[in-house]
């Protein structure tokens, strides 16, 4: 996961203390790391395809239960960090 997420977790996930992404370089690094993290959490049938998209646009019969987000706050981390964008 992005180092910014680890930084935030070490600060008790305070919603008022988020990492600084105030420069284009910092934001771009975070964005790339976040997309890699999200892609790594996906089941194999939703991994990156040739067009660079992190998931297929077609319907898949498999369940979302296969999404690998460990811990009691797994999906919370994903959603909250999207708000940093």
C-alpha cells in the first residue's frame, strides 16, 4: 500500500491529519502507488488487462467476496484514501 496510507495509520487514522499531497510530484507518486495497491487487491480475473485498465468492463460471474482486503478496516482504507484525491 502507499507509504502515505502507512503514515496515516500510524497517526490513528485521524481524518483531520491526512498526508500532504500538495505538489504534483507527491500526488502523482501517491496516485501510481494507490493504483498498484488497488490492482494487487483484485482477484485474478479483475487484474490489469492489455488496455491498462485495472478491471474488465464486462460482467463477470465471480463474486466480490474474492476481493482481498484484509483487516477490519480494509474497505474503509480504500474509500477514505480516495477522498484524498
